[in-house]
C-alpha cells in the first residue's frame, strides 16, 4: 500500500513539474509588419527570415491574411472573404496587399524550415464589404450579405450578425462594420473550420493566433478557439491600460496557452522613456500584467496601432527582454529605426541573445529609487539569470550596491546602452554576493556571471 501511495505521489510530482516547465518558457515574438506596408510584403519578410533566426526569434507574427473590403489596399482588418488569401479576383485585385496565397505559403514554409512558428492576425469581431440587404432585425438595409464571396465558403447573412433572433449585441462593435455574432452555431463552427484550414500547409500553414480586438467578444470565444484548434499559443489584443482588467480577461479565458498583450506595461514604459529624467523608477517594480501574471503577459513597446515611445526606446526593450513574459520585437524598431544594431552589444539583437541565454526564473527587485531600477532574474535550468540596471538620469551614471545571488563571482556586462555609450565595467561580488552595479545616463546594463 505504501509503495502504491509513493508511486501515486511521484506521478503527481512529475505532472506538476512538467506543467511548471511548460509554463516558465516564453516565446520570443517578432511582429513582421506595420501600418501601410508596401505591396508584396510577404516576399520582403521572407528575405528577413534567416536574419531573424540568427536573432533567436521563435515566432513571426504576420498581418491578417484574408482579402479585405478594400482589396489590394487593405491591411486586412476589414475582412471580406476569409478563404481568399490572395487567390481570387475580387474587390479589385487577386493579391492582398501583402501578396498572393502562393507567396504566403512560401513565406510560412521558409519560416518553418528555420524551426520557427508563424502567427496569423485573426479578425473575428466584424466583417466588411458585404452587399446591402433588407434586415428584419433592424427594419432597414444592412451591409450583411456575404453570399457572393468568390471562395464560396463561409457565406453570411443578417442572421449571423447583431442584432438577430438570439442575440441583440455583444461586448463591442468596431468601425461601424457588421458585428459578428459568435453565439450562432453556424458562425462558431465555420470559424473553427477556417482556422483549421489556415493551419493546413496546403493552404497556409499557420501555427499560432493573434486575436484582434478581443474587447469585441466574450472571453469564451478565445477559449473555444484554443480548445478546437489544437491548443496553440494565442495572444489576445485586449487594449486596456489597467493590468487588473487584463488579468480579468486571461483569467476569464482560463486556458494555459492564451495570453494577452501587456498594454499596462507599455504605458509604464512610455512614461519612463518620455519622462525626460523625471519618471520615478520605483514605478517599474513588478509593473504591468507581467508583474502579477507573468506567464500570461506578452510584452511589447510598439506595434502597428501604437508607437508611443519616440525616445530612449532601448531602455524599454532592455526591460522587456530581461523580464518575464513573452517579449515582442517590432519590425519598425528592429529594421526601420535601426535599433537592431547587429554586431554590437548595444542593440535589440544582443538583448534577444540575453533573453535566450541568460534570462530565466522569477524576478527579484534588488533596488529602486527615483533614478535607478535594479532587478535580478533568478535563473532557471541552463540559464543562470541576470541583473538588469536601468538609469533614468539623463546626466549622470548611476549605480547602487546590491545583493545578488552570486558570491565571489565576476559579473560580466553582456549588453548596455545609454547617452554615454562607454561599456560599464565588470564587477566582482563579495562573499555575500554584494556588488556595485552601474548604468550610463538614459541607459541600461545587463550583468551576469562571466563565461556565457
């Protein structure tokens, strides 16, 4: 009996341990588009896949793939024919703004050949470009007739939008477009069929989903998609600066792989970067959703909808690429704004290496005052952990004596930047783990044991 009890307890421990291992991992995501990208964008991204692999990117997040109401001009957020990925001559073009279906398949095939994953931006709240029809639920005409889509698939009518015979409205509309009713069995069944079709490499080959405007429908929709499309990594766009509201959403969805963009942290980092040295760095302590739900936060500092940080942006990237959560790097920052700085220790590419090789485990804030923030990642597995120092003072180098987890150890500076681009000095800890760690004005420094 005792042997059986031991075996049962051991099995429980193994299950818990395996669950913990799966949750501590974090994807490094790259958003590979911005608003109004040039036509033929899929081929542009394809040309960067090898470079992104060398930067330890794991997920390439692509724009909405379906033909929009405005055809070749559309960024995909006005979906017309879900199954037209650039294969049918409708809405003024065959290709989408980004390219043809064949070019999309080639891009995703290339992404997978490098061992990375492809994430699709999925727009489910609304549909656009339908024909006018009389709608008995409104007493007038609405643009809800989607019976003529060239693919012939997932046709919709006024029954499938709000209001209808079972549902007058949901949590949000967008842009005046017809608002999709996910409570309709026909709708939710066809959404799952379409997403499974998108996962098939014969059609596209996507692995993961980004759900657009999740304020527009109930949390159960995200859970339903997760349960019925192979339990993929899903990130929702619940645009809200209150981290408790974001926590409510992920808790309501209640699925291991469903996370949300950390808008709360974005606004904290914006205030720091634009504060001209007056931001109180104590505000970085366990900030954002990542501070209270670290396994549910997808962190970022800019995207196609919002690019609020126009100065000192590397300080923000230093924070998210050394913190917990799943960090997202944006195309404009990496390529167009020149912040990759490949070949140096002062850019995003080096910070991606830091996240890949050094960052791991829980977070301990070691010191914070008006100008200075110092935190330690405590390490996990083969990643030793690190100490990040961020200095918001625009004139002076700043540092503090802190107690690290390493005794009698030389701490190497693996990444740094600032108004003064000089490399901070390596530091030795004493027998109790104490060391004086510094960063340049408007800068940061990443310390970890030498030898990595």
